[in-house]
C-alpha cells in the first residue's frame, strides 16, 4: 500500500522543536539522511538482512544494546531455556549488529539481544552478521524480527511503539516496524502511554495477557484513587514472589474489587458507559436513566449479536430472576 509522501514525516520536513529535543543523536542521524526506499521497501528488506551474508564471531563485550528498548524484565525462564539450548547445540541463528555510530571498534545490536546476553553468560563469542544501517532501517528491522518470532508480548510491542514515537519518528515508522495498522497502533499507544512505566516494569512481560485485558487495566488504573491503591500492591511479598502473568492478575483483581470504580459517570440521574468484546467486533453504548435502560450495538457483529439477544431475552430474564432469588 505504497503512499506518495509516506516518508515526508520522517525525512522530508524538519521536525518540530519538541521532536528535536526528544530524539536521540541516533535518530537524528538516521532520519535526516536522504533515503530512496519507501517504508514498505525497508520492511521487506528487513526480513532478508542476514540472508546470504557472511557470519563472523564477535566478543560480546564489544556489543552494546540497541538505542530502542523492546523487552521488559520478567522473562527469566525463556532466557534460561535459550541459554540451555545454545550451550547444548550452539548458536544456530546469527544476530544482526551494526558498527556503533559513536564508539569506534564497538557494535550495536539491531536484533538478537537475548542471544548476546546468553553469549556473555556462557563466555562465548557471538555469531553475527554486521551491516551498515540507517537508524530508520534499524528501527524497522528490530521491530520486524521480533514480531516475526512472536516472542514479544502485547505490552512489549506497545512499549516498542511508544519508544519509536518518543525518539521522534512518525506513526508510519511504528506501523512498518510492527506490521500493524493505524487502529491497532492507536490502541497500543493508548495503553503504553497511559499506564506509567512504574506499573509496567513491576508487572513485566505478562506473556498470556492480550490487548483487551490491558485496556481493561488501563481504564481502571488511570483513576487517581486506584493508582494509589495499585502502588501499595507493588511492595507486597505475594506480588513480588509471583510470576509476571500472576502479577497482572493480582493488580487487575485488586482494582476490580468493590470501591475501585471502573467507569466514570456523570453526576446526574442519567448514566452512560460503553462495553466492548471480541477485539472490537462488538461494541455497545449503555444508557441508564431513572426507569429506563437502553443498549445500542455497533461494529461487525452488531446485527448477529443483536438477533441472538432478542431470541434469548426470555431465557435471559428467567436466569435474571433466578439470580435475584439466589441473592435473596
């Protein structure tokens, strides 16, 4: 879906003052140079950066991390599994490095951070391909390689997208790096920009937690009273001793308890809220007044789900009455 002027926002126009201040020296160098390929071409080439290239061995002490972080802590078991595999079978897949832009004789990781960490731990050399890369190509290659491996969790991808924008790149670059559309990017940024790094670092990778549940947590934790309540949990032993997925569950369950408001409503007799499921395939606007309650459905499954509700209203009401009796 090549679009005319797609690179204007990253190299054809001067960034504003705020972008200049937020962008690292790496990003300034990469985005300011003239590039002849579209983002789509860069994305395609990123998949083939190590194909047919000469693989060399590098001392891991000469390798520095990428200027863009793409992983959270809390993935210790995956690291140990990789270390055991490399110790037994060797490093089969090379990492991609580029000459360090400011430190002669050193290298920077484009992708393969964990393999470099394993090499350090095992005190062995790293098998690597070394390529000269513009920073914008670096950003896209790093994101695409991790996306292709499918070992980044939703929140790690969301943080990577945020890091790209924080460095002064455009949303087009973030979409190309993560192979996502504008809608998904917006939802990723909604989570990674509104939940503070303190909570994201504390929870960790949360591999089994998807987009919808992170959005649920976001809606809860942005409420000031809930934020204070959540902060107290981070220091408790059960939270610190739990794995990343369990930490997420503890935090979400705490904020869903009675007294932790999920939806902010107007201070009138009319109350409005929204509901969403199926990764956006069904959305509902819920309106309640003194003696009325209305539900308006929209999105892909609206017609089908509406028909299902209408055909099952009697059964639902019967279940509702049984529930009331049980509570009594």
